[in-house]
């Protein structure tokens, strides 16, 4: 049941408990209670909106940085990750398997700003061995949603048997 | 040229489709939300499209066996066994067709002689009757009602049987009502079928869209396999309407007879659609279940919404239609649908196009996005408020 509620909220965080209650055939009070608990337990971390910024005037540059790290004894990668994710420029940090250790997503107003951040802040952190910066040029799909030019119109016949 | 004299009277006798009439009315009205669509709002899952595209890239553009690709027939047989423990020989007891519509037409033509009677529970999908007439048969309608949750009642069936009765059509979950028949209901029917030596055409296209209770294939009931033709396809469960791909499974002699017509009229179903269907059966369950879940959620929203606005709506347990009564409004089904379209911009299908017993009801499809359903319900609510 929790998963069903989470799935619905993940696809549309504006769904009201009333609607969720109907859709899943669970009493509304129960839905409200479950959501409250999930919020308290930080399973529901935040309610966000998925925005295609490319369609707006705002200039933002995103980059993915592959970071190689020497893990610290006792705390592994967590301590370095923490030093990195505290920067407000960093929008996400993942611990990876494979050729590098941390994948860091950075947001800036220009490529120069991002490059400077990497050179001055990120690369200089102790235990960071190397960085490789990849700028994001275009978003095709994000969080399961395809970013298209326009909303696709319903091509079905208006009436069919 | 006087075409009226030239065109076969048999074709001229086929009445125009009630849906067609309504379609013409709808075109030209702007800003409509349609609950009138009898097909999924989902696009075919990409892995299915991709499999078909790949097959084209590989050069699969030829005819297949008249029966269809053996690999597809094997998967169909496997599916029928795993779902219903029905055993069909993929070599000669499964026929792949251009949608269930073709398969039904083949069966009717293979079975009916002039004057044979076909028992048709109604309200029902619009093509059974004309197809029967075209095949030379006579339709005997058996009414079902909202009080019975639109199930076919054994007594009503008995009353309709004559010594010319030959075929019974069953389509559950039902279009337009969303009604389902459970095992006990079907067992009662199967006794009458046995006693009267009927052949059953079981249209199971909505079978995988059964939200409550188990789906029972009529052929799986004791003694019924030998007298049942099972029809199914991919349009509804896998959102593949435009691929036009379906199948029939039945004992060898009738499949052979159907194949005889199929080989001369259609030759075979398009290979690209067959490849897509194969992918759907082998790898399609994950996406199918996602769509199923979404339909089920919308079903609850629409049924509650309709009941809340005062339109009594029995709980549809399958397909993707709700079939509320509009009798309270004092309007006929057609008047209601027409005025709802003109005054509120919502398209629904008047129930009477599916048969007389559909009068006083409308069909609302919930194969539409939640946003559309919510908006349509809001518009309908204020429309109904004016009437009652």
C-alpha cells in the first residue's frame, strides 16, 4: 500500500489524499496517516516540480563530474562525499561502481563558473585524486519523463466502438 | 449509375452504425473531452514497437504461414495454458488474424447457414450483429439489465433458444458495460449450452483487464473446450489497437474452416504486427501491468465521480468502461449524449447504440488521462445538476 501511494505521489505530487483514497480504494484518513508517517520518516523527502528550464529564458549550465577519491580509513567515501555535497552549487552526488567513485552534478550560470568551481573547490579537496567534467548539452528525458517541444495531442478518434 | 439497385440488398440492409452517426455529430465541436473512445490512451510500449522495427530492419517483410508465425502461435498456446490450463495445438488449433474482428467474421461465416440463429446478449459491442447478418445468420438478442449487473442470466438465455439456435456469443468483461461473469455464472450458462448443443464464441479481448475476481475463459469449463472458439488479441491489454492483430483458438476442424476463408481473403496477418505481438507475449507483462494498474485507479475515480453526481453506476469489474444510468434526468440516452456534448463539451456514447437494453445508460470510457477524467466529471456534474 505504501508503495502504491508513493508511486502516485512520485508521478504527481499534487494528488490530494481524497483522490489517492479513491484511486487506491483506501480510506482517506488512512492515506493521510500513511503520508504523514512517510514524511516524518523522510521517505517522502520533498515535493518538487519537474521543469524543462531549456524552454525558459533562464541560462543554467549543468555538468556531471566524475570524481576519483582516495577513501578515508574508517569512513570510506562518506566523509569526502559530505564535503562535496555541502556546496550549494552541487545539486546531486552519487557513489558509483566502476571507473570512478563519485558522480557529482553541478549547476552554474556559465561554463566558466562551473569550470572554476571544479578547479578551485572540488579538485582541491583532500582525498580527491582527479576530476573529469562533462557538460550537459540537452535534456531528452528526466525522471521518467520525456522533454518534448509540445504536449502530444491525442491522436485517437474522438469516438470509437 | 443507380448504385442502389446494384449494391447487394444484403449490404443495404445493414443499418448504419449508431456510433458513426454520433461521430459525425462530434466532429466540428471544439474543446471537447472525449470519454467516447474505445481504445487505450497509452501508446504501444516502446519495446514492442522496437521489436517490430528491428524485424523490419532484418528484412522480415514477407508473407507468413496462413495460420501465422509458428513462434507466435506457440506463445499464444503457452499463454492460454498458463492462464487457463487450456491446451491447444499451435500447429492447427490457433489462427492468427487481423484483429479479433476478422477472427469473429471468419467464425461466423464458417458456422452460419442461412437462417441459423445467433444468440447475442446485449448491450454489446456493435459489430456482432452486422457480421452475423452478413454471414447469413439471424440475431436473437438476449437482454441483460443493470439489476443483474449486466450478467447474462440462464433463464433469459433459455427463453431465447429455438430449434434454429446454433451459436452463442459471450463477451466478458463486456464492452460497453464493464460487466464480468464469474465461474458460477458461466457454469450455469455452460449447462444450457450443453443441453442445446450450442457453439460458443467467447470474445475475451478484455479478459486481461479484469480488476476484481478471476477471469475465467469459457473454454476452460468442463466439457466446453470442444464447443468453444476463444478469441483474443493484443489491442486492449497491450495498447496495440492500430496493429490489428488478434487470434482464435479452437478445435482443429473449425480452425481449419476459418483458415480456409482467411487464406483467400487475408492470406495472413501482417508480419510486422505478428512480430510485435510475439514481443508483447514474451516480454510485455511489465508494461501491461503498469497500464492495468492505471486503468484500475481511474476506474475507481470515474465510478465514484458518476455516483457522486447522482448517476447510478454499477461497479464495472473489467474492460475500461463505466455504464451509468441517466434515467433520473428524464432524457433518452441520445438526448443526454447530445446535450452533454453541446452544453458541456463532453463526449460519451449513448447506451442504446449497443442495443435496446442500453437505453437509459451512457458509456463512459476511462481509457483517458486522470486529468481528462477529472475535468470531464466536473463538467458532467454541473450539467447533470441543471437537469435533476
